[in-house]
């Protein structure tokens, strides 16, 4: 039976390929995720290994605030330590460095893409530096700068050009005297770099000529790196400064990248598994159709002595072969997919540059296991059903696939619906596990009850299609109706992808509506100045706020955001965003609802807490909130008031909190309430100031609200693109199902042609059958997606999602798109059906 199974598989190559396509599509996505993230990680590992290859020791502050994804903020150290380190025996070079942010503009355009960071540092002319000059020379004067080659290429900047650079202060003009590469690459991971002389970097980037961020050390190699680091720490003799070896700083940077990429890997893997879930509908459908088409063959085997278990095992063997073969092809597809994505990212400046693909066995093994397991699980029911075929079925000359709209299916669907409602109700009360179970049960109900929707929809379409296409329309509706389970499963794959897309769209529309309402209520001011998107890492300079206040047009409020360590209810400290304001300016500009206190209660040493946070932690006015900046010293802030708002985070503090650590504070927006003169004259005065800061933009209140609400669209489009793979697999499923259905009905189609049915009528019939399937999928997808979106929005109400908005335009566009793609999917199967062999159909032997 094993040999016979292999021969049967090989003798039907077309069916084997069709069965494997769904496996290939799902595993290609999953494999591509692993190859992509492994390649990015490998590229950064190589880059950092090369960058610190000439570094023997690295001195920096041990006072650090760590982020959740490998990012961290460190305190400065005294520049005088450079001489101390240089005097250590066996040290040949010791260079101070500065780590900061800066945005470069050339001819009014910001260099670099939105997203990647914009760094500023000191130019180090040493083998210990990761930088090498590609053109020009290093900076020697206060008005000279070296930029990375990637930014120079993108902005078409050449040696001798003048660029404007903005950091935390007023913008300055610099002459480009050099263009450099980072560890052999045009830049580091798409970032933009500005490299100054050390004194300029100290003054312009961190605003303190007595401070630096690190010291890069090279030695004569007579000592090990560990011994050298120990000697340096002994010479410095301070607990707030630490010395790392070259290997340690390299590994630290590589680990930080790996930690950041782990989140991306998990995020993308979720969508890959969704694609596999959608593909499982198709795989199951194909095995079911295959089992029906092989009833006579299996019955003959039973008649000559094959047992039920042998027939069942035969189909399992086929499933394993398909799973292995499809997964292997999926692995190759994943490599191609990752190559294409990396190429696109490199083309737009986000990629790692020229690098080789990294193929780790772990990703391939996981992909193979998941691909085979999913395929075998999908084959269980068809395999068992094949084993139950009686020997008398060998007398049949047609394939029969029972619709299976049984009482058990009705009970399963009904119980799933009722259980889902109960679980969702419990989940909305705070039980996240119940909420997740409720969503899963909704999908179970979709699978169970799909055939009961397929039948009435197919029947309802009969009269309309008959009027539109005559007999071809009638055949289409009856073909869809005669096997509602098959039709529903094919439509179900489309419904899953569409429902997730609609659920995400509902979340996005509700978030935008909530943002509009919250921002519009809190900000009644006339104008807003915000950073360009590419300058988001820096924020707005304090000098801009001062100049705006000097115009005298009205009240000016700068909203700063810092990230100190805040004590949690369990006593641990975690990095947390804190909004920083000037209390008098906030009182004049912000329309903030307070439960207790107001902005006049806010002062140095005090803090305001959001109502939800106060309720969760049982905090009241007069209690204390403990925070840390860089050191372990605890700063006790007294709760001066409790505010009720979802858009200002959990804490609002006086700006003076960050005076000792200005590196932490970033102005994310400046809000102006015009109180003097006309709006037109105020706008002119404000624009004159803002034009001096090329990384800032002036907007009216309405335009600002529109932009903030629209900022969600970029993320939504990214999610739509990922879910598009699920839709693509569902469309492939329609093609496969129609192809197998055409093969199954080849004699029927031939007889129709023999009695006068035209090729056009057969083509139209298959096209309409595809459209009926798509309509059923759209109906199920919209219903399930609407329910899913409502559940998500309701579940996030406590997190500030107060508005529910149904994205009707998105639903209409997605539904029409699904129908169009389904029509395209039917083109080849319909063409194939119209070429049915008439002579073969009427032959009796």
C-alpha cells in the first residue's frame, strides 16, 4: 500500500501541485519572516563586529535608563576623564565621543527617511572608529561636518555644500567637508549621521563643553582587553563610570538589536500563522475533493482486500508527502520573498545595505514542522472518510462528496455562537482569556455554520443569474448549491482574511474618531507647531519656544516628554513617559478636565496623575510617586491633582523635574492660543519664527487634528499589506477548488457541450460560480469582521478608545476588491472548463 500510495501521488502530478500550493503559500510567508529577521540580525552583528574591531576598551557612564526593546539612555561623563584614561599604561589612543540626535536639511529637505534615527557624534580619526572617509576630510573647524554616504546619496549632497543641522537648540549651518562610511556600509541601518569636531559636538549636541558620552580606547596589545579595562577602571576610581572591553560593547550592541528584532519576528510570525490558518481551509477542501474523486478507486481497493486502515493510511502518506514537499518549496519561496523585501527596503533607504542572506536551520525546521502538521491535521477527516468507502461504490462512475450539513454541524454551530457570546461578555468584564476564547469560538461557528449560509445565498442568486446569463447562470447557482460545505469552506478562507482586515479597519477608524474627539476637546488653541515626522527623535528646540513667546501673540505652551524610571505598585522601577509642562502656560492653553486640583496645583516637586492610573494604584492627592533619573537617587513627587484624560498619558510633571537631565526631555509640540491682534497677523509672526527652524512646521488647529488622526493610517496600511497574504491565499483557494471541480465535472461539462451548450456559456457558468463563492465569503467576512471590530473596541475602552466607528468605505472597497479578485481567479478554470472533451464525455467504455 505504501508503494501504491506513492505511485498514485506521482501519477496525479496536477492534483499534487494544486494540493501543495496552499502549503507553499503559507510556509513561504513563515519562512520569509525567519530569513528576513535572521538576515537583518546577521547584518547588524557583522556591522557592529566590524565597527568595534579596533576598539580595545570603551568607557561610559554606568547611570542608565533602559527601555523595553533594547534601547537605553545614559548619563554623560566628565570630559576630563579623557586625559585620565590616556595616561593609563599601555593605552595608545583615547578619544572622547558624543552620542546625540541631529537632523540635517539640505535645500529645505530633511535628509533621511521617516523612521530611522538621526544621530550626531564626534568625528574620531582613529582605527578605533567605525567611520572611514569615502570622500573629503575630517572636520577641523566649528562650522564643518562629515555626513554618512547614504544621506549624501539620498540628498545629492557633495563636498563643499552647506547643510542646516538642528539639534536641541537653534539650527546652524555647516559646510560638508567629508562623506564617510560606517563599517564599510553607506550608513548604519538606514540612520542619518552628523559628525563634528569634539568641541562642536559637546556644545551643539549636548550643550555642555565639560561633558562627553564615552571614551574609545586603543592599546598596544601587550595586555588582554580584560586587564586593560580593569586598569582603566582603577585609574578612574569612580562607581558611576564603567569600562567595557571591545568584545563586551560589540556583544551588547548585537544583543540590543536581537531584542528589538524579537518583537518584529513575533509580530510578523503572527500574520504568517494567520496565513497558514487560512491556507488550512484550502488544504482541507482539496483533500475532501480528492477523497470524493477517488471513491471508485478506493472502493476497488476495498473490493480486492484492502482494509479501511490501509486506505486511511494511504491518504495520510499523501498528506505527509504534500506537507514535506510543499514546505520545502515554501522554504525556497520564503528565501525569494525575503530577498524581494530586503531589496525594496534597501531601495528606499531602510535596508541593511549590501548583505548576504542568513539562513539559520531553526527557522527552516520550525517552518517544516508547522507545514507538515497543518497538512496532516487537515487530512484527518477526509482520510477517515476515505477508509469508510464501501466496496460497492466501485460500481459508481461519479464522484460524491456529501454536503455534510448534518444535525451535528447545526448543534456545533449553535453551541459555538452561544458560547462565544457568553465568553465575549465575560471577557469585556476584564477576563482576557475568556475574550480570546470567545473570538476563537466565533471562527468555529463560521466553519460550522458556513454551509447553512451557502445554500440560501446560492438559491437566492439563481433567479437573478438566470435573468442575466440564462442557463449559464442557473448552472452556476446549482453547482454552488449542490455542495454547500465545499462552497462554504472555500468562501470561509476568504472570510477569515476579510474579517481580520475589517476588524483592524474598525479599530483604526475608532482610534481616529477617538483621537479627533480627545484632541479637539483638549486643544482649543489656534495654532500648533510640531516636528516633521523625520525629526521626531529630537523634538522641538527650547529656543523655538522662547522665540515664539517673544512674538507676544498670545499664550505659548511647550509639551515635553521625558522617560524617567517610575516606581510601580510592586516596588520595581520601569521606564515610563511623563509629560512635562510649564504650569502657568498649561493653565492658559490646555482644556483639561480635573477630578481634583488643576494646573495651579502643579509646582516643582509635584506631579499630576491620570484618573485611570490613580484608580488602579489607589493613589490620591497627597500621596507620593517615586521616580529616578540616571542615578539611584529617588525623587519623591507629591500628587497635586488627578486629571481625566486619555491622551496625556498617566503623569504630568513640572518641567523643572528634568533640569538635571535635559537629555531626557523632548518637546513634541508647541501650542499657541492667540490673544493679541488678528489671526492673520499672528500667523505671519509665527511663520517668521518657524521658518528659521526647517525641522518644524506650523499648522492650524483643524489641520493638526487631521494629521494626528491620520497618523494611524500608515500603521493600518502596513497591517493591511500583511493581511493581504491571507486574502491572496484565499484567492488561490478559489482557483484550486474550481480547477478540481472542473476536473470532477469533466464528463458533465462534456455532455453539456454535446447537447449544445456553448463554450461561452460554460465559461460564464464557472465565472458566476466563483462570484457566488466570493459573495458568500464577503457576507461572512463582513459579519464576522464587524463583530470582531466591535469586540476589540469595547475591550480597549479602558485604554481610552471611547468612540466606535464602522469603516464603511473600507469595507466597501475591500469587498469589491475581493469580488474582482475572485472573478480573476476564475479565468483559467473557466477557460479550462470550456475546453471539456465532448468525445470523452459521451464514450461508454
